[in-house]
């Protein structure tokens, strides 16, 4: 009995799904993912590329860029892409060095590993720093003439109706009696 009501409650009040148009435009999950990736100390190559592509898809839906803004941010994005390209190249070189390290003694392996980790840390720091600045620049333009928020506040309403494969269970016992049933 309680399980049936839990099912209905979960369908009606499912907090895990974004429901509003604003939520769909801003896609909070992407923003949270960017925060997690930036906070992560060591990124894999896949995470690095994911971060690169996430930064251009969120707030750009709302920003009212001028031609100058678009030029500046586009140029800065190209610089970020160069940083990411250098980091990708490093990942390739790192794997080649690790393969070659098999023939070295343990001290040399430890020193090479330590050096590679240090270089990777520097490269990832530079990428994250550049992405932080890019996000600041792109987000700070959101407030100019409040265009982004004006669009959100004057946008249309959107309703979402869920269809459920199973019929909603009918109450029984005392709950049925209180609702006028048998």
C-alpha cells in the first residue's frame, strides 16, 4: 500500500528532473559538472575535452553579445583551445614516455613519473585558469542591460505532462472510505 503511494508521490514530486523552461535553458547539471571538473585535481583526456565543450554551451544561450564581445570571447576561446591542444599533446607524449620507461631503473622511473605529474599539473592549471577567466567574461556580460534575465522573465510558460504506463493505484481500506469509496 505505502509503496503505491510512494510511486505516485515520486511521479508527482520528482525533484530529479528539471521541469521549467529556465531550468532547461540553464541546464544546471552542466554547470554542476563544470564545477566538479574544475575542482578535480587530475583530469583525464576525456574529462578535459568534456570541460572544453561544456563551457561554450550553457550561458551562451542567454547572452546578448555585441560584435566586440563575440570577437573577444571567440579569440579567447581559441586560446583556451590551444591550451587544451597542448595538454592533449602532453597526454600523447606521456604515454610514449611511460612505454619507454620500462627499460629504466627504478630511480629514473620515479623521477620521470614525478616530472610528468608536475608538468601535467601545470598544464591543467593553465587550462582551468583560462576556462575560469572565460566563464567570468562570458557570465559578466549577462548583466549588461539585463538582457538575459529580461528574456527569462518574459518567456512563455511550458508545461510537461508525464504519461505513466501503469494506472495510478486506487486507495483501499480507510483511505478509500474517507474519499467516498467503499
